[in-house]
C-alpha cells in the first residue's frame, strides 16, 4: 500500500509534486517509473518544496492563509443560510452549495458574470443532489460583497430568501 500526499494546491501547480510513503519496494518502483520522463520533477523544485515544508515562516504563512480562507468560507456559508440555502461551511477552498437545479443556477450566475463550478462534474459516478462549487480563495475579506454574492446565488437557484419571509 502507498500513501500519497499532494502539494499541488498548497504550493502551486508549478511544483506538481507529492510525498510518497510505503514499502521500499513500492517506492522504488514508482521512482523508477517516473525517473527522467515527462512526469519527472526537477531536484531544484523538490529541494525548494522540502525547504517550504520545514520552514517555520512558510508554516506561519500557510496557517494565516488557512484562517483567512476559513473565515471567507464561513461568512459565505452563513450568508447563504440566511438566504434559505442549507450549506455547511466544511473545510478546504470550495464551498458546496445544494441547489434545486444545477444547470439553471450555473447559467443564471454566468449571465450575471459569476463563475462557479458544476458540482456534478466532481463525481466519477452518478452525482447526488444537485449542487454548485463556489471557490472561496478569491472572495474578498469584506463580508458585504460576500452577502451580495450569496443573495445572487440564492436568486439564481430560485430559492426564496429567509430574509424576505
């Protein structure tokens, strides 16, 4: 068995790297298959990543970013709940928003210049209930425009706001 931890999201896709753990035989096979091919990562980038993973200043920066993203995700989730959408803040850089009709919501938001992801594309099998993916990384720290976005998402989804009820 192998354990793979990807660092593409944390340190950018330019590194496209991961840490691999497992038996010596399995790790050696993976290394042999990836050595000097199109998937090979440069030693300079590997060393840079190793430095970043152990550097205390980098660790502090990543923790600050994690708190900011969590704050943005929480503000958006609360605002969406205020508008009648049952959203859990969860974790990560994406907020999963259940909607009555995914395609209608996507098209309506796109017509208003808002780009969100189709939740159905995030499954290898049949998707569950319709939902959209909202990235929180680019949201502002100011809660006012986030509240406006939540209202726009609720209107696009055709959900009646609890604020007007």
